[in-house]
């Protein structure tokens, strides 16, 4: 039986996964540093805070790579790489949700709702806290406070799961129980 009153879970790297091999293949085929460029804090921060759209982020990648049609094609392919749901994690989180509220807490872009729909995750959680919608991103304490409020329980009664250790540490600093997700077993150990 779950020993917390709410589960707050990251989306990317826990429940949703991207095809990193395909990203590497696109990068190699074009001979461009797509990953380093796309995830440069100067480029990735504005869309995750809702200041620009995903389409504008893709254009900013192309511009940073020198502009031109080739850079635009590479950036567009990179942004459209396949993603999927980890069905084992989904089942475990769904089982937990039968007992306590489930809140997805994600650094995302304006396309999150469409992606959740494509993944069959619309309505999967009791609430979704998207950085692009609330204007703050993990590990900023304010996004955790919003998630706790939406869960309707005290922070100390929340289990927080994320694949990025700095995000887990920020949750722990607010009194939550934090799980650094690396494999399914990390989550199963606290939810089974």
C-alpha cells in the first residue's frame, strides 16, 4: 500500500521516452550538433517557460545552426522524433492513482496537451502542471508548490519522481519524499 497522500511524477524520462538513437542518427546524417544546440539553456528555456512556441524553438535551433534550408530540415526532423509511453510505468502510476491523487509535473512546451492526447494520456492524471502554462520550470520551487496545491495535500505527504537528480533534490528541500528515477525498479520499490 502506498505510504504517501499524492504522487507527483515527471513526464519525460519517466513516463514518456524519446528515441535518442534516432536523434543521434539525425545529428550524424546532417553533421550538425543538434542535441547540444537544442538543449542549450538559452534556446530551451524560453519555450519551457511558455515565452515562445515549440515552432519558434525549432526555428531558433535552425538559426543557431547557421540558418538555411538544411538547418531547418535538420531541426524539424529532430523536433519530430518518435516518442512513446513506458507501459509498465503507466500501469504502476495508474495503480497508485486508484489510492491517491496523481499529478504530472513537467518542463514542457505549448505542444504538451497535443502530445498527451497522441500518447493516450489525456485525463490520465488528476492534474498536469506544465512549465509552459505556469511560467516556472523545475527545479524552481514555485512549480512544486503549484503541484502540491493541485494535489491538495501537504508537501511532506507527497512522493515526487523525476529522472533528473537536481529536480528530485529541489522537491526534497520542500519536504517531499524524492525518488531519482533511473529504472522501473526505482519506482516499483516505492509504489508496489
